[in-house]
C-alpha cells in the first residue's frame, strides 16, 4: 500500500452508539462493531478457554487448509483488520479467504421496500434443502454477482432434479430391481480429476456442470442402447448393461455428496439395497 499501514480505532463514542459493547474502564466508549464482530471467528470456538477446539478448527496443527468465507465487500475487514488483530494477539492468521459475490433478485439488490426479498427457509419448506443447495452451487457464480428468482429456481428444479437425476435414478434402479437378483457392488474408483479440481478451486458451477454432463450421457445411453429391451431378448447381456449403468450412477451419487448430500445418501442406499427409491423430486408447476 503506497500510503503504508496506519492504526485504526477499536472503539466509538458511546453517545452515538449506546447499543454497543462497553469498553472496559472507559464508560464513554463502546467497541467498534467490526472489531467486536471479527473475534467471533475464534470466540465461537470458546477461545481462549477451549484451546483444543480452537486448534481443531483454526490452529495450524489440525487445520492447515482452513478456509474463511466472506462477501466481496469485506476485503478491508477480513484481509487487513482481522489479520492484524490475530498477529497482535500472537495467533495464527487466516490460511485462505474466499470472497463471494452478491445475490440479486430480478436484477436488483434485494430490498423489503422493493418487495423482491427471497426467503430461503420458505423455499426449503416447500422444496427441501437439496434443491436450494443445488441451485446455489450450480447457478450462482462462486465469485461474481448472480441473479436469483423463484422462476429460475423452479426451472432448475424441474430440469436438473425432477427430469434429471431424479428420473435417471428411478429408471436405472427400476431396471436393477426387476432384473438383478443381487445388488451391484461398484468398484472403489477415484472421482474424476476434472470434478475434484473444480471443487478444490471453489468452482462449484464447473463441478456441477461435470456431474450433469455425466447424468445426460448416462440418460442418453439408456435411450440409445435400450437395456430394458435387451434384457428381454438377451438376459445376460442386458443384466451386464444394467450393472454398468448402476456403477456409473454410483459415481454420480458420490460426486453429488458435497452438493446435495441427502439425495446422494438416498441413491447410494438404494443401490446397496437394489431397490428403486421413492420419487426423489416430484415435478413442480
């Protein structure tokens, strides 16, 4: 920084902010809200009373790759002030900070006065947590501003979930339950590097796109190769084809685990039991 670093005040005049946290030994001052708020990163771990818990989640020994997440308007507070506070206290600084963009609604900042505020809990109550998790991971950019509307969310729900992984899992597991006497035991394979690299760089959009490319490819294979027809005329060949589809579905379900964990668990359990699960994602109008 060309102007160099300067001290910053950690308190404000109490007369202007009577609601603030009192400064010890000075009744005229309250703590600067950002100085007070930033300490929550470690005070929530019961630091300094619970050193073990602090080391587990923040210290350098057990969590060398701990990540701090903040909005893009927080750079000064998170990357300068908070790090200076940690250094002055002789504590480990943040290893990595990931700054995300803002979520707008209908092209505007969400505002009660405008009437475009979206309640995430209402979405979870109607659709479940996984559909909202997927939309945020696949359609909201990890670093740039992105727009969210209920209309776009419902389109994603029906395309990605109801007609996508939900329909695919139902088709394959129906075939398996009807034609395979035992559950398929998928081999222990590493997940695709393209997917793992995307997650490692916090590019959740790319990770999801890779998953849905494989969903589309597997769905296309069912349509073109028709294992449901082959198993009737050539039972052993048809069973082999169905087993191969199960193995690929298993890989897809594993990749879904950090994105939509509840759905991943249901599919993996259904594969292990060789049973079609209940309708994962009913269509919504």
